[in-house]
């Protein structure tokens, strides 16, 4: 399987917390509330667990908008939930995000 992680400014791995989440389904990095300390370059690191090899993508800069304008559309909830089956007593992690388009 593939494992996704992100580095910040090519040195520190982004730690998941209440504001940051890395989707192991898509590899996307989600930041809930961007702060000035989040500004910098983010690089995706994909690891193939069986082959024990990692590949880094190109850095993606995150720039803080100073004018406060977020976009022309209001946030909306994406509703595309697949059927999920799980054995009784197991743990399941579901992902749901409000996206700004």
C-alpha cells in the first residue's frame, strides 16, 4: 500500500492535529485554519510500504492572502459517501470535508 505524508519547508514532517489532516485515500493535505506560521513550501512524500521506497513531489507554496478575499463561492458540503462495510468491533476512519470551490 501507499502511505502519504507531507513535509514543510523540506525539513519537518507535517504532524496531524486538530488543524491538519493528511488523507490516506487521496494524499491531500487539509489545513483547517491557515495562520501566518503555515506559510511556506509543502512537499508530498509517497511511500510504498512493501517496496520500502519513497518519492517526493515538487514543493507547493502556500501563500497567505493579505486582502482577506477567499473566493467567489460560499463553502459547500460535498456529499459523495460510499457504502462502507466493517466487521463488528473494528475501528473505521471516515473522511468528510467542507470544501471551498
